[in-house]
C-alpha cells in the first residue's frame, strides 16, 4: 500500500519477545499511527540511479548474485571440430571455475600509471544451470550442424552477428546466459590471411566464443574472454577508445601486453573490458554499474540471476549497529534488525525475503525516504516491528511517499 499519515493500523503482540536470552524482555508491535513520524522534506535528490550507490555496501549482507549459464559446443556432423561429451563437460566446468576464480581475485588496475584506484570485491559469480526437459545434459549441450557450427568474423561469409544458431539451439534464453563455443570455419583456417585468434561476441542473453577448441589451450586461458563478453551482457562497454561512463577506466593505445618499448611499456591495460592478455581488473565504477543493473527489476542482467532473495533460509539476520544510509536498491536474504542507538535510512528499493521481518529495537530509528519495501518475488514478508522496553521505543520515520507491499499491514 502507499504510505501516508492517514494509515492507522496497530497490532500489539501481547507476549514479550525475547530475541537474545541475556536481554530484558521487550514488547514489539507491528505499527504505524502515533509511533510514526511523517515528514515531507527529502534530504536530497534520489540516489537510486547513481552507480556509486551500488559499489560496495557489504556484499556479504546481500542475497548472492549468481548468474545462470549453459554451454553449447557447436560441431560439424563429423564431430571433428569441437569438444564432445565428457571432454565438453570438463572443459565447461574448468572454464567456469577459472572465470569465477578471476572474479574472486580482482586485480589492481595498471592504468593510469601510478593510480590509487581501489581494488574492491565483485559481487557476482556463475553457475552452470540445467533446464526442464534437458536434465540429462546438465546445462552442457553438444550440437552437430554443418550449416551453423562455425564462426566467421570477416569476409563474405561473416556470421559473427548472426543469431540463427542462438534461435535454433538456445535454451532458456529468458533466464540463462547461453555460451556458444564455435570453431572457425575450415575455409577460414585454410586462409593464411584470416585471423584465427580467440574472439567473442555478446548478443543479448547469448555469447559466441571462437578460436577455443582449435587453439588447444587450457580452459582457464579463456577466462578473460568469457568474463569480458559477460561484462558486455551485464552492461559494460570497451574502455580503450571512448567514454564508457567510468572515470576510473582511462583511454589507452590498447596494447595486448606490457613490452619494453613505448607506449606499451607504461600504457598497457589489464582491465576486463579491453583486449589484452590479462582482462583481470574490474574498477569500482564497473562493479557499481554491474551491481546497479542487477538491482534493476527490468534489466536483462537481473533476469539471468538465480532469485536467491525470495525466501528466508534459516534464521539469517542482518543487524544495523550504527548510522547507515542505503542509497541503492538491494535484495536481502535475511531479516533486518536496527539495533538500539542505530539509524538506518532507506532511500530506494529493498526486497525482504518471505518469512522475514524488520525489527527496530528500542532507541533504534528506521527512516524510509521515498523507499520501496517489498518482496521481489511477490511473496509475503512479515512487516516492520517497533520494539519497546520501558520508555524506550523503536522509531519509524516516513519521508515523502513510501511503498510497502507484499506484507499484511
Ligand atoms: Zn568486447
């Protein structure tokens, strides 16, 4: 319901609630009315659309962001052009393991020289996902199609932007990132002028990777390529040539690696979204933009995520212990407690898992400022409780219009 000062509903839980055994008993109520202070003045403009609101914010406190992937190994009818069966499975799992490891070990940027750009944790990872009706393949598919198995990046038969292979073989494209591993065409391989290096392209919720099988390289050597293409799917642009919307990714001459000669002695990049030998550095801005896209309920990036925020698992509780402002939109997978003496100001959307609640302890303060509290999966959560102990009470302040839904009150 839309909140305003006319909403008056009070539920008292007559029995005292004892959250921790060593604390004195206090009562809690699911309340609005006289306990709520409604004011009209916003403190500043909305921060929900600012990527900087999404850069950090205690990743371990949020629902995990897990991207669903499947793999398609495209092959000729003869079966000679790509990995098949068990080798394809092993390759996919090893590649994904290496890509996840790169995400977990974000590296310091090489550019600009002498920078002090922070190295921040990255809040997502990948999981191979099966689909209903294809359970036996466990998210890794091998296709034999002489018309569509190959990737040609230039020339008369160029097909790197062609989506017909995606339309024919894509599975779960509305919610799973489909990775197509495609060999170069034999005619390309036979041409001395064709560039057989590894390449990729992102097309909606699908990615084509080429130059994989025929390179003979280990799966882990393609982790940068995979992370780069997924970076595009998640909303990032190349950094070397123009404005990518990030101040911490300078333009540069796009060197493949560091060399002893200028400009690549000092101007080589190791950023994910360049073409280079490492592709292992995500900047704070890039991380913020990805997280922001994943929080956008209408984005492709969010549709690819496992909805880890729907239901409360176990007794998980996030406790706010000091003055805290949430400027971005977040999905919790825990209950929320605003502790005594703490203030939490929520300025955007927060999804509460089914079965969870928000408890404001005595002398704690929850401020909703043009906020949305809901369950992003359309399930019911338990609402906001204001606790009291003697004369001390939890406080709830509403600023502007706040939307509270998927709960009883
Ligand atoms: Zn690219």
